[in-house]
C-alpha cells in the first residue's frame, strides 16, 4: 500500500512510533506548494493521502488518483480538502479530532494570563531599565488581575473548550460559561463546572470571550462588529481557533474604542502573516494585541497523538474496516 504525504517532510518518520504500521508502508514524502501534476507524477497510484491541515487538496487531484481510498488531515482542520470531490469519488476524508485539545487549551490560558499580567510590556520594561517605575505604576493603578476573579465565556464547546474549562477550574475560576447550539444536560454541566448561556448573554456578561468553533460558511467572520458591540465593555477577546472567524477591521475598531480592552490571538486571517497584515497596521492598538505565531496545537505530543490516529485509520481500511475519524460522506465503502 502506498501513502502520499504532503507537508513538512520527515513528519511521518519523526512522529510515528518506531513500531507504527505507517512505517511499513510505501511512503512518498512531498512538500507543500507543488502542482497537481507534480504530485501525480510521484504518487498517482497512492491509496492514502496524508496532508498538512492547511494544504489544499483540490478535486482535480482527487479525481486523478484512481486508487485513492482515504485523505487524512495531519491535523484537525479539513476545510482545505474538496469534500464534494471526495464524496463523488467514494474517498473517505478523516481528521485528527482532539489531537491538540490539551495543547491549544494551554495556549488559551497562556494568552489569558499574558493579558492579565501584561507580560509583553513587563518584559520590555525590565530590558529598558524601568522595572521599578512600571511595578509602582501597576500598584498605583491596580490593573493587574488574577484569572480566578474573571468570568470566562467559551463560544463553542468541543474538545478544546472542554480542556480549557478544566484548566480554568484548576486556576480557581468559578464562573465558566459556554455557548453551543445544543446545550449539555444539567448533569453534564455540573460535572464539567460550566453553565450554558445564550450567546448574547455570554458576550455581555463575560470578562473573557474565547472562540472555540471550526471554520464553516456560517462561522466565517463570526466575530464581527455586531459581535464585539455585544461584548462587555472593557472585556478581553481570545482566539486560538482560526483567524477566519474574526473580522479584522471590526476587532481593530473595538480595540481602538475600548469596547475590547485587549485581544490575545494565536491565529490570524490571511496566514502566513506578513508585515503589512491589517491587524499590524494601526499603531494606536498595538499595545493591546498579544500575538502568537499559530503554535497552540503544534506540540510534539499533539503530532504523536495525531499520527496514532492516522495509523489507526489506515490500518482499519487495510483490514477491510471503516476508519474511525470520518468527516465526510463518501459514496462507497471499503
């Protein structure tokens, strides 16, 4: 059996366990950014395609791989894969749902704590010899806060949000709200230490609002001008999901007006981010943006968990079973 991997070369060897089923397969490892023709030249006969989560897998490539049985995202996202073409060709599309939940939850807490303790300005003040001056200003202004004193609203409540809620509880946060289309049962909420609120109420009552939803046509620019206008004045905004969820101009205006006091963003729209990115072009709000280079989910442990899922799904199909992590509706079965 042949596997085409499109992405960071060496990932499969690095993150698959030494005894992994994956390492027994015929593997073709190709970088991102090649043409359809270049991929076909090397691996048109591959049965399985493993792709970096942001790599486009177009319908042309899917239709011209006659032996293809499954496309597996190397991560959680799969919106760059042509699902309609995969359905049409009877090709499974799978992802590694949950592989990075713990890692992204940690990144979410990192951004929250970084905002509350003003870590960027604090670091700068020490390097510039202004440590005592800045410390005394914090004392006088009383503007450093503890996470346990904040209310946190989680928009979406999948694996990452659940992990985030668990970490928040460990920090002593007692007021954790969530919004999702289908609320949990009262018993589940009690077990997880969370409370459902309609979105309007969650936005207007939370000190932190944190996004935890996938990118779909319905959620594109979910955080728009109306969204920010409904947030509690002076509250904080966190996004460790996807940059496409946020209307950048709306966020900039919310920061400039003070409606949003500060934003912590692990991901931006229009990645890879260039120096002329819209969020970086307004000097008046730069001190109220805490940015990270979309690293929330890329820990080595996350990739090891992901490749274990990929191996599990390919092994299942090799044995005539259905894979476990399907996200589409293919027209045929193995």
